[in-house]
C-alpha cells in the first residue's frame, strides 16, 4: 500500500479472533487502532473535514474548532496539519495527557475545560465554550461531531462495509457508543446488507445517551453527558451498559493473558460480549469493534495507583 497522505493509511481489514469470550462461537475483534492517528476516529476526522470543504468554506481563513475527548482531536489535528488548516481542540481533564500532547504536537490549539456540566460531565461545558467562541470569532467553524451526519456516513461507507466484506456472515455486532457515529453508520450498513445481524449498542454506566441516569465517568471514548443529535435507536436490537470497573478489569486481563493492549472502550465492548455469551447460540459469528489501543492509557487504566484510587477492588487482579 502506498498512500499519498498520512490520513489515507487506514487498514479496514484487521480482525483478531477472541473465541474464548463466547465458547462454541467465533468472536472477531475489529482492530481500529492500527492507523497513524491510532483510532477509529481517523475515518470520522477525514469525513468531517471533507464535509466542511464541500460546504464551500475558505481555508486557511476559516479556522476549525471541535469538542473532543481525545481521539477525534488527535485525528483531526493530523488531517488539518496535512491540509494546512488551523484547528482548535476543546477537551477536558478525562482526555489523557498523551492525547492532548499529540494534538498540540500536530499543531492544534488545545483548550482544556475544567468546569463540570449539570450531569457531572464536561460535554455541555465544552459546547458552551465553543458557542461563546463562535459568537466572538466569525471565521471559526464548528465541525460538531455529535450532530454532523458526515460521521455516521463515513462509518456506513467504510467501517460497516468492512465488517461485511471482512467476515461475510455476522450474527451479532457489538459496537460502542460515544457520539454514536460508528454505531449509527455500521448499523445502517448492516441493516441494509446483513439484515439478520443483531446490533448491540454498548455504553458505559453513567452515560445519558440511552436515557440512563448520569454519573461520574473516568474513561474517555464511550458515553456522554448529553444525548447526541445523530443518535437514532431504530436500527438497534439491544442496548447494554457496562461499569467502568468491569471495563478496566477486562483490559488489564487481556493485556496480561493475551498480550492485547487495548483501549478502555474496547474493554467495555468485550465485557458486553462476555455478558451475552450464555444467550448466544453455539456456532454464531460475533464481531466487536475495538476503537483504539492501550498505549494511550498507560497512565490511567494500566496504572495501578490510578486504578486503586478509583476502584480499590481491582488492583492486584
Ligand atoms: C476510544 C474510543 N472509543 C469509542 C469511541 C466512540 O466512537 P463514536 O464517537 O463513533 O461513537 C470513541 C470516540 O471518540 C473513542 O475515542
């Protein structure tokens, strides 16, 4: 593969088999972290910037701004650096220091919002900050991943298609929900091209996306403190909420026992697969999406002191 631009280096046909999670069935984990931006959000970033270009905005006079818990910011910073577009990433203390550093090294302005919103999260505070900047700076354009249909469309045309092309028959698809872009796009593709696939949305306990009560969360990626505009539950067969403690434990176990260093949201999605195992008929084909790898979480979910402070019952496991 020879790419013209760094953001074209997306490998959409990488799966690893994890059959032990559902004995008697085939379980495939789609690895989205093996691209230069390190996450599934590279495809989202390419699509959001292309949509802004197609809207006729003039670059570099137009400056882009986006709210991000980490991975989208890194991916956008990469795309914008390659295209010469100015970018501001509005993030919060849950974004890892490493993600913030990556955004800055790639040339983005990084703003960290410390004030929690009414749900105890940061999303509304980040959006309020952006709204204020937009009022004051007319050349600023908000990509708005929570409402922009370009995100789900990218995952319909790329991620969803790659699932079906890579595996053929799929009985169950487990997909995590942050902005719900990956979930909505894959669900749309699967409904059309693999209608028998059961689509299971996976979210963190404490997220309000599917109407649950808000609670404090520590792992970036999944969950919201404000329902995303692009969410449409029509194509979903089930919704599963997983505690952050279980997600962390799953990640740490897979690192030690399988050599798989995965991001926190992958642990969440795999917990949902494991919890469903008893209800999955033998011989099924199960796929789960792994949005990123674990090296961005060495100071958090793979750090004993950080984990012990939040979930003392886990460390030592
Ligand atoms: C690590 C991780 N997992 C999951 C997601 C959720 O993806 P989406 O926003 O498409 O729902 C994200 C999004 O930023 C992420 O960074």
